[in-house]
């Protein structure tokens, strides 16, 4: 059975919501949204999801080929102001793709380099990251695992809180912060190393630990039970075809690499 | 009371140095005709508060802005707004960069007459380092520290609604009214542009009156601007103009503000609309699907 790296990442990411119960899951970007949708159809059918506009859905919309929001499986209206009511209640888990992540699990989507008055590269701005990170679980999706993303020092602009003693607000402990998992094109990580150190949990087929460490700007812990990332099941791949009928997932990673690396090398 | 005025009459209340709140979200339901009227005016040194899109980009590019209070400036499908990006990277503007929810709380505090609203948001992040006017406070009820999000009080707010009567009863028929109600309530003077004018009895329908998110005594001026949200969307009437946004991006990146203004702005909304293909073309833009 053939599957792509994007599909492997989506299926791996879909597992991070398994034990969440009835939380609002928000996947920002096509692959994270597909992962959340897949989870809602498989590992956690209690998930709440929105239509990325203003309604909570009982069944996720497809991520490609949708012609209209008419006729979708609405459950309740949920405009942006009401999203914050949910966010601040803590009943949410977001899967997002930051430009930078540091060893504390802090992340950046605001700007790169320069100064606050004149950044070298203006990105989006902090958006909802500060509020999300102090309120509910957050996980990261990284299509290109590199030292540019996993930076050596702190993020250029710290948009989300992580496990950093120097920045811990008064009255807070690490147990108030929930940076859950990181799914990259090489591996799956969590923050369950010593003192919440980022830790390799599973390696994608054909990927070695050394490659992961070489592409990360800081030291990683390694799980004693490190495994190979579970490869997609036939049922998961069928559901991906249903949730993404136009195969938009094939256009998200450069050259759409195969899920098992040897196969990719043999082809090229 | 009849509050129907022209766009130029409406924005003439805006003076140099004022704080202007702008409703909508990114490329969605922005009061762009009012923004264009501001671009044609001599006003400058504005502080702009917005969930920003081309509104913030254009005002910055035109040199109208001293400071932007923002969480993002984005066109969604074009994640980085080109004109805002240029303004930021050249260091031309002052900013208060805060979380989307902090912006909501600031407007709510402004609307409620509170000096601030306590929140956890911002703790542990560079928001506190960069927005130096944000204070941390103690709670009388716990041992934690809290961010005191100050009230945001625009002198004038600009929003775009679907329909209104001349008294300023405004319907937003779009799927989301965003924080427009908070912008209107927080500011001393609200100008609402609408696609369609309706008689007052239009609102007798209970379903319609549920789509009115603030009372008419919060609306000071109504401007009839069919297509006035272009190039942003005014769902359910028309979607955003992807093709135009791409042109907009190229012009502002390569030629700067004057290239865009020469190509499109014109001396009135009708000349703008002719330059972008006419009102009918705007009104037939398909609704966005997410």
C-alpha cells in the first residue's frame, strides 16, 4: 500500500487528539485541518470542529472541492467573538504551523529578525497565539524540520508560552501550560523529557535519530520506548480520499515525497 | 432622525491625530469605500485599531498612519498583507501588537467604561515586552499576576453592514458580525456604510431584527455604498475579489501606493468602481468557501 509523507504526517497528527474528549479542535492550514477532520472521523468522534467561518459542524467539511457552505452539518453558530469564550474556557486543542519553535516549546508567527520597530521580515503578527497558549492545549505541525524552524536560541518574537522558567508568570507552574506534541516531516515529538524537554517519540520510516538531531537547533531527549511512526491504515487513507477528494494534500509538501523514504529514493 | 450622509461628509469628522477603529476581519466585510474616502482626504497621524486587511495596508502605504493597534494584518489567502509588511519593515509606523482576544477585551472595556479588563493573555510572551504600555497587576483574589488590558476607545469607528434604515438601524446578514458591535460601542462616533438602504419596517421581521447587533443610538452616520466593501467581501451579497487582491499586491509591492492610487483610487467611489470593473462585477463575485 502506497502513501505519501503528507498522509503519514496527517495520520500521525490525527492521533494527538485521541484522549482530548469533547474539545474544539482547530487545525490551521490544510494538512492540520485534515488531521483534525480525520481524528473526528476515527480516533475521537467527540471532537468539535468549525467550518473555518462561523458554525460548529457535526461532520467535518471536506478540505477540497467544497462549492458552498449551504447544506453543511451545522451544530451551532460560533462567530469569532464566541470562539474566544471557548478558547478561554480551556476546552480547545489547536494544531498550528509556526515559523519558529524553540527548546521551550515557545513559538513565533509574528516577525523575523531586526527590531520590534522595524523587523527584518514582518510575518502575520501574534494573532491568537498568546491567548491560546495560556488557555489550552497546543500542538505544532512542521512540514520542514530544520534548524530554521527549531531555532538554537529563543524565538525572535515569543508569541506563545512554553516551558521556560525565566518567563513563567508569577503564580504559574509548568502544569498550567500544555504544549502537547510536534509532528514534523521526520518524526513525532512531545515535551515529556526531563523538565519538559522536547523529546523524540517516534521516527518516520527510514529516518534516523541523528538526522532529527542534526536538523534541530537544540538538544532533544529521546523516549525510552521510541518507535517507528505508525503508518496509515487503509481505513485512514480511504477517509483522506473522502475528506480531501481533490487530493490537495499532494500539493502541500514540496515534490509530494513518498511516506516510506526508500521508495522515494528508488523512484528518483 | 435621518443619519444618511455622503462618504465625504461622514469622514470629514475625522481629524489629524484621531484614533480610528475599523470593523471587519482581514479580507472580510471591511468599510473600504470609507477607507478610500479617508485616502482622498488630507487627514494624517491616525492611530488605527483593526483586525487588519487592505484597510490597514492602504492607510499605512498612504502615510496616514502614526500607529497601528493590531493582532494581525492579513488577506487570508495572501497571508501577508504587502503594504503593511513594507511599512513595518521600513520602521515607518509605531505599533501596539496584541493578541486577537486582547483587542476584543480592550474594545469591550472601552464600551463598558472600564479602564481595563484583567486577563491571562499575553503572560509569558513578547507581547508584554513589546507593548510597553501594558501593565501587570495583582489580583485581590489570587496570587497570580494578571495583564490589565487597557480600554481601547476609538474617536471614530468605521464599519460596513449589509443594510440599514436612515435612522441607523443596521443589519449584518453575513455569517459573522466579528467585533463590529464592540468597535461601534467603544467609540464616540460610528460611521456605518451599507450595501442597501431599507425602510424601517424591514426590521419588523423578528429574524431580521436578530441580525441587528447594536442599537441605532450607537450609529451616528449612515453611508449608502453599494459594493462599498470591495475588494473585501460582503457576504451574503458578494465575495472578496481574489483577482483584484493579486493586482493590489503586485502594485503595492512593486510600485508602491502611488501606483495603486493612480490605477484605481480615482476622485470618487464611482470612478473607483469603474476602474475595478463596475458595480455589477463586484456584486457577482462568488462567496468565499473555506
